C-alpha cells in the first residue's frame, strides 16, 4: 500500500511534467468520451421514439389473435372467444391496460375519392392513452362510446378525400360470408399522428357500431395488453396466456414487429461497437503519449531500477499514469455530455427534416435519453482497454537493462 | 349490370326546358303544397314507380356503350339480361377482343369473368367504387342502383310542365347510415315514369356528376330513355353514353341464366 502511494505520487508528478502534452491528450480523451456518451444518448432517444411509436401503432405489448389472423387479417379470422366473455376475464385480472378491437381492411369513400384503410372498431374509453391517438389533440371530438355512430379519420386522409368534420363518408368492407358490408358514417373528428402515414392508414369507429356493420356479433379481431415496461413483457405475456383459452395466438410486440424487436437488440450491440471505434482512435494518441513519456525518461527509469526499484513497480507506475490521465479525461467528458443533454432534455425539434424522419417512422421531436448503463459502459470500456493499451509502453520501460538505460544518451 | 340497365332505363333524356330550371329553385314546402293541391302522388311513390317502370319483371336487351375521353373514344356492344330487382347478367359482344367478358350481379354482389384468363372473380368490396369496364359508371352504380328507393328520403322540389308532360323534380337525401357519399341527389321524373336526369351533389351542394337522358322513345312496348350520358361536371370532355339498341320486357328467363357457371360457360 505504501509502495502504491509512492507510485501514485510519482505518476501524478510525471503527468504534469510535460503539461502541454498532457493537456492535448486530455482534450482528446474528453472529446472522445463526450462524443461516446452524448451521441449514445441521442441514438437511444431516437430508437426509443421509434419503438414507442411502433408499439403505440401495434398497439400494446402483447396481442391476442386468431392463429391465422396475422397471415390474413380479414374478418374471417376473428378471435374464437366471445368478446364479452374475454372482457370479463381481463377486467378481473387487473392488467395495467388492455382493450379488444375489431380491425379489418376497409375502403373509405367520399364524393371525390376513395382509399384503402384499416378500420378499427374500438372502445374509446378503454384505449385512452394506450395508442398513438392523443384524445385531447383531436379536431372536433373523439368517439364517445362503443355505440358512437360517428367516425374519426386522420387529418391527411380528410384532405385527400376532400371531406371534413360533419360530412358523411362511406366505409365498405366484407362480412365473414364475403358479402359486402357497408355503412355511411359522419366524420366527427380528425386526428393527428406523429407519423403522418398513420393519418392515412387508420380510421376509428365504435366497436359495437363496427360489429353491427360487419355482422360479426360479439366478436373481435384482436386484444392487446400493456405492461409497465416495454423492455420486459414476460409478466404481461404469461398473464395474458393464462387468461385466454387454447386456439388463439398470443404474441409479444417484438415478435409481432420483428423489425422493432431487432432494432432494440441491434442498438445495444451497436453502442458497444461505437464506443470501441472511438476508443481505437483515442488509443493511438494514448499509446503514443505514453511511449514518448517513457522515451524521455529512459535514464531516470534506469536509475530507479539501479537503485533497486522492482520492474513491476515501474510497470505499475506507467499504468497508473495512464489510468490517471484517462480518469480525468473521462470525468470531464462525462460531465460535459451530461451538461450538453440538459438544455435539450425537452426534445429537439427536428421538423426541418421531418419528412425524411417520417420515412423511417420517426417523429419530428427527438428526446435524448441518457442511461446510466450507457455511461458506465463507455467509461468501463475506455478504462479497461486503456489499461491494455498502456501495457506495451509500460512493459518496455520495466524491462530496460539498468546499465544500458543509465548510459543511454 | 343491373344498375347499368337501371341507369339506362332510369334516366330518360332530358331536354330540360328553361322552365323547369327556373322552377328548380322553389322551396320544397311551397312545391309540396302545389303537389298536394293537384292531388299528386308523394315523392317516394314517384321514384318507386319510375324504378319499377324501367325494371319490369325481366328484360333482355342489347346496348352500346361509348366511353369518351379527350384523346380517345371506344365503344362496346353488350347484351344484358335482368330478372327481378336483384339479378342481372351482362356480356360483351363487340369489340372482338373483349368478346365474352361478363358481369353478373346478384343482390349487391358482383362477379366478373374474362375468357382471356378463364377466371371468375368476385369483385371485392374494395373495388366496388371503381370504374365498371373502364366507363364513368362505378361497379356500385351497376350493382346496386335499387338503393335509391329505400335508402333515401324523397321530397318533391318542384312540379313543372314541358310539352304537355308533367315533370317532377325530386330531391333524394340519403339516410344517415346509408352507404351513399352524396349529400343529395336530384331526379327529374316525367309523369309517365321516365327519368329525365339524375344529378349527384356533394355535401356542400356542388354538382359532381349527372346522368342525363338524351333521347326518349318507345322500345319493347315501353317509353324509355334510348340514350343516356353519365358525365362528371369537372371533366366536361369525359363521358360515357349508353344507347339502347333493342330491348324486350317481361321475357321468360331461367334462374340458371344468372349463375356463376353460366357466367363462365354461356349456354344461351
């Protein structure tokens, strides 16, 4: 311990002997670690938004369908359990959030145009806050009950169809016998979505109204449940599995949308790669600095060896020097990254490039997400790899031949 | 095709006189009074009579459809059979390359057959709004023209007289839940049940498209529209005309005529 104190003091003093070189190296480490952490926070934020948007469009963390529904999402493949029976079970189970809905492809027609859409027959009270629809941001009003005779469509769709609140449109779909099922609806509200593609893809009507139109009685196409954390859905999954009978398919969101699920996994791997790449660039500077420090002090090291200092202490001294340099750099870099995130915590408006972001299913506000584990990852990776990088110059210094070293010119 | 025939029959030619145009502006109530005084039938029965008039119990007809666009025009000759208010079959006779193409309707459902691919296709609901055989009529126009009777509230807008014939102008407003996109439709029907024009208005009251009967005459023992034109108001140079070449009413048609197998393999 005593030896360590001496070594540490020696290392500390050596560090500031050539302070200009140390500062340059520090600047590099600070910049590098700042970039690692700050950029990670941005990327995390981006991915989280995409995933949350994706989950709210699915919607839910776990979904229940007829086994064939996902291959053929038609009205023929309804959940083979009456909705009222299922609802009673789910209501008693105390889930955080759940809802059942009718979801069928349909055609919406106005006087001037028609479009293919997905018709959602929903229970508006039950779905509040679970989907991408913000009930308070609706023009006009949102649906009020499962029997609501009106329909809510996207703002963009309304423009395409040249219709507006208060006008009637016709929804056409098919009933389970392949007969045409259609009905006129009055548009009661227009919704806005972060992802404008949703505004053209979905229309919302009351669940009972839709069931009546499609002549499917007390049946629905899907049921979804939401848990506390989208990263961990095992609890909800097993709960839902217990509630439904055999003969239905229960899937979690990362199976339902494999792209989203993969994205989350790839992100973790990608961050490690990103941190290592930045470190590699840093390591050249670090090794170079240490090698220079060793070269400058060949005679001094030789003297210490001649006086009886053990080679492993020389090794330790150089490594401590390197770790000190890295630690100072990392502390400053991490602090700067944290500071940089503060002013943009409320989200960065990237609406200038909103159209491009839209194509990726991203919303136009970016919320950086600084996770403790990402910060730790970056710091640990730099320290551990820094340790290994400094081994080589340290090893060289420890193995000088004292006589040769002292006499070296 | 039912509707086609419907349409065909439904909209007798309209030589709208300035008179009726003038009268069209009258408030419905005032007009209703006039109608009541004259002891006229109510609006719904006028429409129903008109529909029954062109529908008959059954019919067998040959018609020519001309589709006109700014840079091209084509015409097709077709034979059509109808029975009751639900069943109809249309088969293309000319031009040669389209010969054998057929459309069968049965109670709002529609199937089409093309000998080139030798397949009967049920027209899915998603395509019911699309054009029928490339014309200005939609599949819906063809398959479900009957809806006009029971899916609307009818009222008489005006009663006028031209060349000694009384013309009723009737406003039809679709029921709240009817699968109809129009805000209202206005029909001009003569007292002899011939429909002169059928105008479709959007929900702002703008005229979108209209079907007019260009020629009225007697054929098959009835007074019917011999030539009708469907045109969108926005595109003046785009229209579809249907000319009745021959028609026979109340013919004896077997139910087997209106089957998928007959659509595919004609046995007539």
